[in-house]
């Protein structure tokens, strides 16, 4: 149970990082020569979870996503590659994942609470 909670908490951190990155991309929509950033998170977390012996609490506690520049999106006349539609889509996906992580954590905590209240 503790490992599941740690994995979900890592998921929350990853979704929050992605939301910050998307917000920064949108804030720099008109900044000349700004190149958008992305976050590699799910793939790296999956590799960590699948490693032999599984992840330790420490592994999960310090785990964060990796920032990168995709460099494969069309660049405008000002050298900027931020696309509002793409960023809004990323924000919506990240928000949905964030909500899912929160709901799962809430369910786990409610189950723990119910287990402690059994007489």
C-alpha cells in the first residue's frame, strides 16, 4: 500500500511539473526565439517501477520528470514554436491525470481510515 501511495505522489509531482511547464510555454507565446519545453515523466516512472526489485520509497520520493525541448514543432517567423492549441491540450491531459491521482489517493486514504475504525 505504501508503494502505491508513493507512486501516486510521484504522479502528482509529475503532473504539477507538466502544468508549470505548459503555463511557462503559454506565457512565452510571443517571446522571440522561445522554444517550448516538455516533460518526460510517465515513461521514466514506468521504467523505475519495472526495475528489478521495484522502486524504493527513496527512489520515488526524489523522482521527478525530465525537462526537454522537443525541437520538432514548427517554428514561426519570430523563431518561437509555441502552439496554443497544443499547450491547452497538454494542460487538459495533465489536469485529468492530476485529478485521477488525487481520486486514487483519496480512495486509498478512505480505505485506510475505514480499516482503522473497525471495532
